């Protein structure tokens, strides 16, 4: 096996790696500070499309993690970049929150329910029967179906919440059309993030808490992968997958000295 090149840039998931249910993971502050002091390119990634990078910057700062908005890469931003590459200046019917609508406005997309090029499904806490019905009819009439991420559930203090993947499955059942998912584990999200910071996969590392999204996306993008055990994937689940992370550690605190 060829010797790996030194890690020159870092990508890390947010929920389950830097924070858990709104509380910073021990060692996350030291890791972020070390990254910023090193001057190495880095990104904090999230499949959550609800918030803008400025929103997430403020939320992280409130719990003691000072991550610049420019270093936050969301599935909403990756989706907007994908659509801008595919069909610049297009139109979309959007089910989602400010993180997604702002990203699409910023690339010059018109948001409309009148014969749009795309139906774009993102995360929201207020999925409505009326909006889903409109999306189904537009897809049946020829709109292309895009979804920000395939996550089926999301965390909350009260328990699991239905997320984009679950709602996408409902629309697929009604239309017979599968969406194109842009967020993790699609390596497109990783590659677009790497391009944004001028980094290369062979000298980059991905840190995540999920085998099925974070590790898989990093692996398929050609990156070194670190699985932390502070999130969703339990140690006994790792062997169930046909692929492995490069390294398994207890938490982000174990990676501070690698920066």
C-alpha cells in the first residue's frame, strides 16, 4: 500500500462530532482553535439545510465554538452549486427553510410554483400537506426532483424527527420518481467543498460520526476518514459495513494533536 501523504486540510461533520444535542463535545473547542491557528484549510459540514452559514456560525459561537461562516458548508450550499452548474439561472419550487432558499436566491434562481425546472426538497420543521401535494403534481408534470440529503431522521431533545429522506420517499411513492440527493454520502458534496477551499482529496481528511454518510462520502471522495464514537455509529455496528474508516477514535479530542 502506498504511503499516505500528510493531512493538509480537514473536513468535519458538525452534529455528533463537534456538538451533540446542542452541547459541545469535549475537545471540540481545542480542535477548532488548533485548526484556526494552523492556517490549514478546513470546513465544517452538515446535511442540515435549514440554516445559513451565518446562522450556524452564531449557533456554534453561543456554545463556545468559533467557526467562521466561510468555513461552514451545508447541503443547501452544495445543492445550489450543483443546480448552478447544471442549469444556471433556472427556476425551482422549494420546500425548505432559509438555508436553502437563501442559497438558491444567491445563485440567481427564481423560486416559483409555475412550471419550475426543479422541485427542490430540503429540511423543514413545517412540512405541509399542501406543499407536498404541489411538489408531487409539479414532478408529475415534468419538474426534475432534487433533494438536499437522504437523512431519514434528525435528532431532537424529544427523539427522532422525520427528515428529508423520509419525505422524499413519500414523494417518490406518489410520483414514481427518485430524487437526486446532493448531500452526504454523495461525494459531490465533499468534492465541491474541497474545491471551495482549494484542497485536494489525497491530502485531506474527513471526520464523521456516521458510517453510512460521513465515512462513505469521504471514502468515495478519496479522502482519509476518521470515525468518532460520540454520535450515531456504535462500535459494534462498524463491522456490519463492507467498508471501513481509516481510523476509529473515541472523540474529536483524540485528533487535536494531528492538526
